């Protein structure tokens, strides 16, 4: 049986029997989830959790930054029990509102993929990397560092998604590792290359497929999705040289709000996200990477496996990627 067979009872039972259930006032058991992750991506997983536990998950979908702002406004009055964010910056912003998670949950996740104070865990990993047109660029023409994308030789050939959360986190990491002056110089170089400005990572891929651009820095998991529906989709991906900031490893992640009125259910949900079932789903069906160190059979068709991505990633502490407002302001100054 292929690993894609996701929700076997055997896998689920182990992770879900740990915490007890609480009945809410309506006689059913429920929890409210704020999800910055898109519905098509996570709905199948949430439904599996509901089927197995009998707990109803009321989901409010929205942009990660938008939901993080909402949580700030709502404070202790928020109906949310769990916040599932696309990026670490939003988790850092929300951290003061999170409770400390039990070690039974945090211990499942590799230390590099969780909060140093135990208030959030990564739920899946994603690597930044290079996508390009294999028709218009030979391997020898490719930049070996992210810095090189700002080289004038790539003028008119880049696609950039300046407001995308992963791009913002990436520039935040660039500021951390190389300083503000270097990050700003890089943004100036990118702007001088007159990139095609698009909304998100998907649109970057499409821009290359449509011939509007030849290369872009993006997240690893999109190409697998495109190739799953069209094996001839004319985009390829590769990483920069080992340790380059262009190979940054990021996470989507989640935490439990201190104000949650059903913490046992919230803990069961978090436990589920770190379970082999969920980790296999992120890896096998969504083409992201596991965060729990378990060995998972990769099904991605697009090429950069987890071991390679992890080995090539620069050393950046995700806990430190918190100044998203400052980073966004810097980006807006140069790319619009
Ligand atoms: Fe994404």
C-alpha cells in the first residue's frame, strides 16, 4: 500500500488517545481554529481529525498576518483555541498569547522546528529554493547564491512576490544573517532588475511557465503540485550552494491560545498535527517536509528531498524572525 493512504485507524489511535475530551455547553465537543493555511490544503486533515475524535473543529480561514492581527485585537476575548500560521513571524508575534505546550507535544518536533520556550511547534517544513525555466536557462547559467539574483545579468528575467509571507520571512532572515544594509542593497539590486511583480508563489511558477519570467526564489512545495496535474509543466527547481541564505528552511506552525476554553481538545489537535499521519500528509500529498524527524516516504516529483534541503539550509534561528513590520516596510520601499 502506498504511503498516500493517509488516515489509517492504526496510525491515528496512538496519537489521539493521549488527551481526554471535554464536552462543551452544547453537549458536543468542539474547538475553534484560526487557520492561515488554505482550506483546500488542510480541510482533508481537519476532517480526518473530526472523524477520529468526534471533536468538531470550527475553522476561521484567513490570511496569516490578518489572523495574527485579529488575535492581537481580541486578546483574552478571542474564541480561538488554536492558531495555525503559514509562517514563523506570525507565530513570534502571537507568542505572548500562547500557552506553554506540554512536553508530550513539543518533544515530537525537532528542536530547530519549534519555539525555544515551547509555545509553538512547526507543523511542516518548507525550503526556499530556486525555480527556473529549463528551456531558457542551462544549469551553468543559474545563480549559485541568492545574492546573485540581484546581478544585472538577470535584468528582466525575475519574478518576485514581495508581499508573500515566505518572501517577507526570507528577507527578515537576510537582515538577521547579513545585516540591514546588505538586505537593503539586495532589494535595490532586485528592483533594478525590473522583476515581474506577482501576488504569490503560485503566480511565480505560472509566470515562468508562461514565459513572462525565467527564474524566481520560492517555496519548494508548489512545483510538486503543478507537476502532479501536469508532468510536463515547464519549470524546474534546484537549490543554491550549500549553506546559502537562499536555501532557508521555514515552517508553518501552530500554538494554543491561553484564552482557549477547551484546552484538552486543542492539545489533541496539536498532537494530531505532529502525528505520523499528519506528517505523511504534509510530505506525501502537499509536498512539504516533516518536522518530527520520522522517516517518511517522499512522493514529491519535483526533486529536492528533505535530507538535501536540511543539509543545504543556512543556520538561522527561526525564533529570531520576528520583525515583520520593519521587514515589510523595507520591502515596500523598493519593490511594489
Ligand atoms: Fe505557501
